[in-house]
C-alpha cells in the first residue's frame, strides 16, 4: 500500500497515435504497479498524447516527492530537454529524473527473446533497428546496445536508424544483403511499443522482423518491468 508521502513513480512514454502502442504502454505501467504495490505509479507522455509532463506532475499532491522515469530506450532530446525542464520547473517538491531505460542488459535479453520468437537461425544475419536521434549521446547508446546484442548472439550485428541518424534502416538491410548473399536478413526491433516506427521496420526490406519490446497482445515482459522499477529504486537509494 502506498503512503501519502512516499515518492511517486512518474513514467513518461513518448506517446503514439497507435491504439496498440497506447495499450501496451498502459499495460507496462499496470504491470509495474502490480509487481510493486508499495509504489504509486503514474503515466504521462512527452509527445502526441496527454497528460504532458507539466500536467502529470501537477496532478501529484502538493509537496509530494516524485521520481521521473523516462520510458524511453535512449536519452535524447525528450530526456535532456523536455523532461529536464519539467523537473526543473518543480520548485515546490523534490523531483528526481532518472536515466532512460537503456542501454540495459535486461533489454538485450529481451531482444534475444524476440529474435528467438521470430525463428532466428545460426545462419541468419541480424540488423538492429533503432529509432535514431539528433543527440549524439542517444546514438552512442544505440551502438552500445548493438555491441551487447552481438556479444550475446556471438555474431556480427549491424545497426540501422529510422530517423535523424545514419545508416537508415533500409540501407543497413540492403548492405547486409549485399555482404551476405543468399542468407536471411532478420531485423531486431529495438522499439518500445507498436506504432509508426514499428511499421517502418516492417517495410525496410528484411526477410523477418521481430516485434517491439512491448506487444499489444501479451503481458508486459518481466525484464521491462524490472528495469522501470530499478530506475525508481536506484534514484531513491542515496536518500536511504
């Protein structure tokens, strides 16, 4: 049971017009609340959907502390600008902004699970699909995930971006096909939920594509639930 002065976990997703993506994100936060009933969990959005950061934080009881957890796989503009500014505007309460969800080995394990579900074979060539960002720090995070997945699979993994950075995913798929003629090209989707970007992954020219980390039909993966909860718990650790 939550207490009136315990810090709120405010998770902020990107937001999407996809009904499946919306439902998947809501289910993630429901799963976090179910797994950790002592935590008061709230959900907001940095784009597309409401409530936005100001409204989400404004709805928390006056003076009650908040831990803001970006439900984003890498720390780009939305973390370093949107959420940072929203946290700085909260002068009447203690508000902490955590890091993004990735990179994290638990998410790499989830990528492997999605590849297994897609029927990955030893002969397949893997391309990691990432959203992309104009922030070099976010792009660097994506390359860390690529290296983690390559180490986990014990094979080469290339990366393709859907926006803002290069190589773009269709070009990365084409390059993989040219470098490995006759072999199946499998794209590993490093996206949080169904939506527009996942639809771009599916038409990038690969022979097989994994689902995103969250799916519409299944329960929220325990790996993602654990990462969200650990971001909150680690933010509180120095206060204990």
